[in-house]
């Protein structure tokens, strides 16, 4: 008769075929594929520039959050007029204009470092670099005499240079001579990053994504469109309080954009 088999009475399983000891390691070895990519062209230039900046500059990063409520409203009011002129008005031209106004009040930020001579070279002109991501790598097109441009002209220049950067049609001249750089990844800008100074410049502003956050206003928790700005600067020549004050000046303009109208040339 059939009967239940207790665990102690379970029959032994038949032994399977012997597995060679080297089979598992051979399988792994077949998956260890490597590819070597030569660093050349634009990527080589980025490689050398970033390495030089990291070796030379004493990086310090100061971060502040910006309440963009008024900035969002200002852009919304002006967007239709910009569209009618064929210009896409993003938030970046507002940030550029705020930076340019702040640079006039903090001239040490609009400078380059001559390391060989041990001199800080203050620039009396404002050539704004706006970093752009391209399939080939990061480039920094330059808007010459950016302080002489209107908000609409800045928007047009940023759009044009960014498009031609992605098409790889910028001239060498358009990639040289910046005195201050802004870098932004737009909607994927993240919460916080520490941008690397575009040597020989002494400062760079990183712009992060704008998103609703819970903040306290007048004792109440409310949702506001918030954005972080991260200023990296060369601590050899720029003190922490100078970097902080410069960033606060930019915040001052962005949180109340109409104030920029009082100081625009």
C-alpha cells in the first residue's frame, strides 16, 4: 500500500551530471567586454579645461533658493509679446539680466585670473557665457556686450547660440572671451550641483530646476515655485561673503523682477 513518507524517510535524489568547475568562471569571462574610446576633439578640449580648472581654482560654492512667484508672473505677462516677435521667452534671459545688473555692483565677479602674473584682471565689458549641452559635449557660446541687450535681445541670442551649438555651426570667435558664465540644465537641472568655474574666469552660476515646494510665508505653509542657484567662485580671490552678497543681489532681482527696470540701461 502507498503510504506517506516522513521527511526522515525521503528518498535521496539521483545525482546529476558532474559540472566542470571552470564553467561558471568561463561564463563570466565571456561577459567582460571592454571598449576603449579615444578622448579627442571637443571632448579632449573639455577634458583639459576641466582638469586645469580643478587643479588651479580653489572652488567654493554658495547656494541660495529663489522664490520665483513674481518671476513666473512677469514671464507670463511678457510671453505673448515675445511670441509675437518670434522669440521664445524662457526664464534664462531674466536670470541673465539679473546677473548682468549684479555684476555691475560686484566688479570682482566679472574678471579673469592671470595666474602667471598673479593678477586679477577686472573686465569693464560684459561678455556673458551661456553653457550649452550638445551631442559632442558641453560648449560655452558667448554673448558679447550682453549688458547692452534688452531682455528680448538676450532671449533671442540665447536661443540662437544654443541652436547653433547643437548643430555644431558656431564660429571659434563665438566660443571665446566670456567674462562670466551661466550654466543650466533646464527642466532636468536637479536640486543642487556644484558647477566648475570656467577658468580663467573667477565665477560661474549654476541654475537648477524650478518646482513647487512647501514654504512658510506669514506663518502659513504654502506652495511656491522655488529654484536653487549655486554660485561657484575662486576662493583665492573672492571671499565667501562677497560670493554670498553677489548671489543675494541676483535673488533680489529675480524675486522682484520689476526692480530690474530701475537699473536697465
